[in-house]
C-alpha cells in the first residue's frame, strides 16, 4: 500500500508564499497532499534553502486572501521548486494579531549552522 500523501495528491496552480528566515518568497503550489506540497518559486530556489530547514507556507497571494497557513520542513529541492513536508496547519486569523507558529523555525528544525 502507498503512502497517504501519494494517494491524495491534488495538482493545480494556486498562488502561495513560502516564509523562511524572515523572508517571503512568492510562487505557485504545483501539487499538494495531506503530508506535503511541491512549491515552484517565481525566482528560483534561494541558496540558503536546504533540506531540513523549517519554513511556513501560506496559500493565496496576500495575508488577507487566505487564512490557511502551514508549518513545514523542506524535504527536497529542485532547480525551481521546493518540496515541503507539512507539520502543522493553522486556519483563521491569529489571536491578538500574532503571526502563525511557524514564524520562528518549524519544530525540530535546525538553527543557524545546522545546530538544534
């Protein structure tokens, strides 16, 4: 039997933003499943992105457009895209104007220099 993510993968071209180390990168979700997504970034993959890095993923092109945010971990890299593993889903406005929990690093992700 295959993994759940392989069975429930949805293909499409939804606008999104990937948040990593305080920076926001715009792109499109090429496909998404229960456990991960493939994100094609508009300007290619930055050199600082490495597998294991914690990041955030927000659907839509603006903060007001979609209340869905994901805490993720970079799973793999391609020349123009990033494969992410979804760790946590946040839906709705953050309480008291706070940012989603992925605003730091994803749980268990490495800090600067690969240190935990």
